[in-house]
C-alpha cells in the first residue's frame, strides 16, 4: 500500500528500549478532503526520513499493523499502526521519468 502527500511534521527518534526505537512523521494527503496520516518508522528504518523536510512531496510504501490488548477489566482494545518501509520523494520520481524519456530521444 502507498500514501501520497506532503510531509506535514517529522518527529525525533524515540528509543523505547535497548531493542526498540521508532520515529513518527505525518503526511497530509492531496485528496479532495486532505487527511493527516501518522506514519511510523522502526529500528534501522528510522533514518529513512532524514533526507526529507516538511513540505516535501512523498510517496510512502506502508504496511498496516494491528494488535489486541486486554485491559484489567477483561475488555479487549485494538490498536493500529501505519508502518513505513520506503519513502520516495517527488524529485526522485521526476528524475526517473526524465531519464526514461531521455533514453527515447533520437540524439
């Protein structure tokens, strides 16, 4: 799955434990009714966002994660996470398209 939009916010890396770290960022979609989507990077992928800034257009490849937690009263709660595994900038896509088109030119 992919989310396309503009980077709205980038948070700092959070070290949760010796074995887990995460970093969150928010993408605003370019739909008729824009949505603010919170996306998480974990472990060695937390640096993927380093080359981007707020306002950059991106395409983010994501996985949806879900889990169940049962509280003290025995009530089940469900949580979802949007986890990124690749981030591509609009300039990268334009560069790839320009390279492909240049290969078709007769000179």
